[in-house]
C-alpha cells in the first residue's frame, strides 16, 4: 500500500464496518427473535444451520473490539443497531438492555476519538413483524419510523452520521425473489412490494431523524457492475436489465422520483396501489450517499424464460473465496456514474469494500484493498466527490447464509475460543492510515 493520506482529499475519512447480527451475539441482552433465526433453523438455508446467537460475542467483548478499531487508526466505525435488540417485538416497549448497549458503544467510540456511523437496519427483522408479512406489509414504514424514533432518541445526539437501511437490493430482491436470504421467498409480487416499501421506509426514517435534529443523513446502496456476456443484442439487453434491477431502481427512486422502465416491465403489475405517490417521501433530501461495492457479473440472456430472463455467465478474472470476480475498475465507474447521473456534488462514501479470503497471511486482501483504493483515487481524479472509504469488515463474522465459513475480517476470529488476532492486512492498513 504505497499511499499516504495526502494522496486523498483533505478531510477524507477512513474506517471499518460491521453489522449487529453478524458480530454481537443475538442471544444476549434481551434481544427478540428475528427472521434470520427462523431462516437459519430451516434445513438447506444456511451452512450447518449456523446462526448469530453467539457470533463474535461483541456484546461482551465490546471494549476489546473498540480498542482494535482505535489501534487500526480508523476515523470512522460504521455499525448497525438491531431492531429486535432495541424493540424485541418490533413495536411497543423498548428493551432497556439493548438501548444501554448502544449507549455504551457510542460513548466508547467517542472516548477513543472514533466517529460513530449508524445504520438503522442491516437485515435482522424482528420475527413478530415478519409474521405480519415483513417488508411486504404497507405498515412497514410506520413501524420503521417508530423504531427510528426509539433508537435515535437514545443515541442520536452523539452519532456522526446515520443511514436507514443497508443494501436495499439485498433486503428486497435477494431475499424475496432469489430467496437466498431471510425470509427466503421466491415471489415476484412480494419482491415488488418489499423493494418499494424499503424505499418508503428509508424516506420516513430520514424525515424522523431530521425532525429530531440529526444531521449528516445518507443512503447506503450496494452496486454490482453488469457486463454483457457477449456482443449479442440479447446479452446487452439482459445486462441492462440486471443493472436496472440491482442499481438503477434504487438510485432512480431516491434521486429521480421514478423507477426504470426495464424494471417496471416486470414489477409494475405487482407494486402496491398508489406507489407513484410515495416518491416525495422516498426523495427526502440526503447529505451523502454510500456505495457498497465488491464485484461485477457477466450477464447472459436466457431464451424463453420469464422476466427478467438473464443468468450469470462464468467469470473471467481472479475471484475471492465468495467466487466473486475481483474487478476494481468498476468501483471507479460506479463512483463517477453515481455523481454524474444521480447525486451531483453530494459527498460519496465507499461504505463497504473488502474480500473473503481464508489465506494466512492475507497478502491477497492487502492487494485487493490497494487496487480498490487506487480505483477511488481514479474516481476522485475524474471529479467524483468521494469523501471516505470503509473496509468490510473489522473482523471475521457470521456471513449470513454461508455461516462462519467465509472470512472478510481484518482481524481473525477463532469461533471456538472467540480469540481475536489481527491479520497482515490489519497491520498494513494501520501502518498506512497512520502515515
């Protein structure tokens, strides 16, 4: 990593990210059941039926983990609060232990000179709300607004930034159309409603936080580059549909007050009545946008299949342990395209970027991070207003449907003893961020 901080704009912030269910240990502290608990308990959904009951036991090892963040030299820690920890039934009474936990977390960060970057929702929906249809239910924006008010009422006076929902594509499409994440549905009508209600909920939460005096509010979208598998018109059209579903649907809703025609082609018959009237809420003004980026996909048309009629083609370059192609150029492309077509001068953050690797030592991760930081520098040189870069993830953790098998961490976690051991990539970043 042949960089110094001087190679990036003044005030550029570096950090690391985690999420609540993946590290905390959900069985502790009075948290309620989530749809991930029931999804993981269903055979065939998760590797070895593993769940987040203990995870990394961050609940009891918080100070050790915050010291690791401080030792890294990070400016920002991007974390999420668990809805089911704060409100075990999703609505109604708050859990005092949960609120106290996040109080201690924010105070611990500030005491170490680290800026707390809050995400309100990173996928662990309270089971009581999943029983009512979850993100398919038109009441979700109201429930989410109440949760937002509850947690912000406790920690909103001390956070540096806040974003309502991590990766709307995963919450909507991956979980309701592909069925790979909780609630594990494969239903186009559920997908359309979930994708729309996620954006309305984002807007409602943004309005609630702004009314409570919280600033520096953003949206965090995962983006995945789509390349046609060939020059055939069918493959070019298929890649455009993939891009529309994955990327342009959410950015279009947030910044253009419209969904792409190539998504409406499949989803419009299934959207809730009056969906067009919700864009003023969805477009609640933001202060920044976060881009989560990991890979690109080569997309081919599937003849005779129903919409969206595409499939992933084989990768061409080196891949991570997730099987994801390493393609740093697309990070530069996304940052410049997002600014050019949607956000203008609004600050952009790379809110997640990293790789799964079981190699020890992890020089491949060091190379991956260096190449993507070079892509960020290229985007800045092209005029994109990039203001920060956060690595996923601080430590090895629960990787959802893949259980504890894939390791994204800068810190190794022994899931038997829960011992933390910084990897070579941790030390490389710590050296570089402190130059």
